[in-house]
C-alpha cells in the first residue's frame, strides 16, 4: 500500500489531509514539530512523528521511496524568509531520486494584484511583496526539480481557507465574533468578490491531485464553491448562528495602527490588496479534469465550521 507523509500535520490543512487519508483507509505518517498540539485520537492507520523539518537526516529517514509527500509545514509570516527555504531544501533533498510525489499547496501571493479576474493558472507572477516573491522562488525551485526528474511535483493553488481547525488571525476572529453576535471586522473591502475554500475540500483536492500522474508538473487552481463578498460571508455565518451580522471594515489606517503592536498583522498589511479588489480564481482546468469533484456548498461548510468553533469554546470552559 502506498504511504502518505504529511509534513506540518498540526496545521489546519495538514490535519485535514491526515483525517481525509485516514477516512480512506490510507497509511499515514504525520510529521509535527510538537506532539502536544496534535488533538485527534490515535488511529491504526496513523504514525505520529515529532521532528524538525529542517533536519535533513530525520526527514530523509521518514520519506520512504514511492511515498506521496504533502508539504504543509508553515511558520508565522515574520519567520518565512529564514525558515521556508530551509524546509523546502530539506524536503527536496530527502525526496531526490526516490520516486516520490510532492504535493506543495500554494496560495495567490505570487500573482500580486490580479491583472485578470477570474485569474487563470498562467496569470503573471508579478508579486510586489516579499512574501509573494519568496513563494514564487520556492515554486520555481520545485518545478525545476520536477523537470530534472528529482521528484514529481504538483501545486494546488488555493484562496483563503475556512473550516474546522482554521483559527488564524483572519478566520478566528470573524467566526468568534459573528457567532456571538458581536461586531465583525473584514479587511480591506467587504463588498468585493473573494474566493474562499472549505478546508476539507482543499484536503480532498490535494489528495486527488497527488494521486493522478497526469496532474504532475503543473499548477492547479482550486477556488472553492464560488466567490462571496466579505459581507455575504459574515452574514451567512451570523444567520446560521442565529445572531445579527455587524460587519465593519478594517482598512489600512486601522491595520497600520494594530501592526504597531502585532508582528503578524504588520506582515499581513502588505497583502491587504487581496481584500481591496476582487480575488477570484479560474477553476475551469480543475473542474474539467475532475468533473465528479463536488465542493461543499458554503452554507454547509459554514455550518460545520460554526459547530467546530462552538465545541472549541465549550472545551475551554
């Protein structure tokens, strides 16, 4: 049976991929930096491993020939420049010449402000931010490794995630506030279209793209169930939570003030353009290749996410 190795398995996408693979009866090695952050129960299909992903010797021992590797490991924005290149170099070295498939989930930072909406896979890589330029450099290194035959690479490209386990500085406050009926802040502009993908759909798409040899060496837009404005998204959350939506916009002035006291918000400000203009991906390539794939409707995805946040709130009482 083919082995699946998830790097960064305590992150929202990594954990969702692990859970989806286990539900399919696949054998999974979940690599984490801290086992204490792993919350799901033990499973006969799962081996949980704690290690530093920049440790070449350890990672090389874990990545066995022929395995599918999902590189979901991440760090806070302020550490990207130092840590992400190290992790990728280690993973590429560990995979070299072993017949592995490397799934590298991507985002839209590398495009810069969209020059075309919806944006296709051949959109110019015109990043104007340091994070976008770094992502482009990492992806170029991956695709070069694929061309050399070192490893088979596939890059699913996603918009922002939401769903169970997604409790970052964007989605955490939005769901928490909307569920309680409090004022909810959406960054940039609450009235432009914005793609959002349910985390479990992103996990299923990552596994699917990794399993099909015809997808390798390519980038794939996986946009989710359709664009919503920030106001529509928050209103949907509030309606399902039985509260009243109170949407306010966190613009540049407010975020610049908040950035004085918070390093992650300071890093986020350079990406605010993504929320000031429409952010919609062209997903025709993916839907034509996989016509049976069904995205979870936003209403159902939001319901499941509300349930998760409520359970988290109850567990801390």
